[in-house]
C-alpha cells in the first residue's frame, strides 16, 4: 500500500473524526486506533493532530466530552452532539460529490467493457 | 486494564510536554491528563501485543511524538482558549470597575434617564467597541463558527489585545478626568481609582501574555 501523506487529510479530518464517533462514544486513543484500523492502516494520523482536532470540534459544538474515572484513570470520552450528527450527514454528501468529481478527472470516464 | 502506573519515562515525557504548553492552567492540566490516559492505553496495547513494559513505554512515546511537536499541536487550541477566557474576564469584570465610576460621575443614576446615564460615562464608545470585539470573538471561535468564518489563533489573540488596550485607554481617560475634577476622594473616588489601577496592571499582563502566545504560534508555524 502506498503510504498517505498527513497533508492529504487536511479538510477531511473533521468528517473522519465525526464518523469514528458516530457508533459510540470513544476516548482519544481509541479514536486514533479506530482511524488506523478502520482504514486498514492507511490513515495513521499523528497523535498530536487528533487530540487538538477533537478539542476544536468540541468548541464548535459538534462533539461533547465527559470526564470519568475508569480503573483509577481519568479519562475523557467524546460523543457526537445532534449538531455533529447533522454535520456528518452533510459532510457525507459533500464527500460523495467531491470524490466523484476527483475520480472522474483522475481515472477518466467509465470505459465500456471490452469483449 | 491497569490503573495509572508510576512509569518514570511517561512522567518525564509529560513533564517535557508541559514545559512547552502555554495557555490557561486548567486547560493545560486537562490536556496532560488526557495525554496520560492515551499513553497508558498505548502501553497496554503494546504489552498486550507481547512487548515488555519498558519497550512498550518507549514505543508508546515514539507513537505520540516528540514533546515539543505534541505541545506545538496544542498551541492553536490553547491560544484560542486564552483569548476566549481573557475576553470573558474583561466583559465580566467591566461592570465591577464601571459601577464605581458611574456612581462617582452620576451619584443618582436611577433618577436620570438612559440617555443621561450614558452621557455620564465618558468612555461609552470604547465600551461599545470592546463588547463588539468580544461578541465577534465568541462567534467566530465558538459554536457559531459552523456558519461564520472561523478565527484562527492569531486573529483570536488580537481580541484580548484589543479589549485590554481599550480598557487601558478608558481607565486612563477616567483617571485624568477625575484628577482634573473636584469629585470626592473618599470612598467612591478611592474605590474607583483602585479598581481602574488593578485593571490597568491586569491589562499590561494580558497584552504581554497575548504577544507571548502569538510568538509561540509563529514558532509552531501555525
């Protein structure tokens, strides 16, 4: 697999984080693991990028966090807000349009199958 | 899952991160607590994969990155948090300073109309600009940034500098006016002058901190 440069994620990280948090609340490191595992290892986002991005999304009201103590550890768990769910749906539509346009340019129009 | 274990390498690593973090103390403490939890998870992950604890710790630290780089990644968020906290502080404490000057300049404010009340405050235009700056900052760095252009850390830090400068100018104006007047010294005059002087000292500290954070942002190439 060709490694992806972190810059490629710019502009898409918010949507990816929202998507990772959609099924259930998760703490920061679990989010990093989910991004890596969910993309088959292609999206190894630097740790230093994920935590501040989560904080920014919380500031924007798209996610919220709760502190809890689990097994003697203080842990911050993030979950989607209704506004975050709406933003994720919007981002999915935008991505479909964007990826279709980029695919059309990079790969070219669908060619008829050769017989 | 293990409870937080006393791992000196992790403690030293987080101490290095802490040295490079600048911003509101509570926010920094939360960042460090969250990083500690993440590092503990990473160590658990690597020990479960078969690494001995010392190597698991080293691998977790490598995974998180150099302390300076991790701290730099938080610089923008901390700068915005500082800007919001400082502007909120000025808006919250403004009336605590202003009320003494109002009572001094217009001893019976409840007996006059709103216009006469406003006319008694010589720095109304500065207050209006400060409130407008604060509102704009909250809107473009908070929940409304989903619809408005988001303010980056540099623009956000311009807000506390502006508000502190406006407060400094406002305090200087009322102090000069008071010095030239025959208004009573005790008790209202003394209280009003003291609150303004305290705010002026806070203003100088605020401006210095905001410029230090701007330099930090520039150094982090954000």
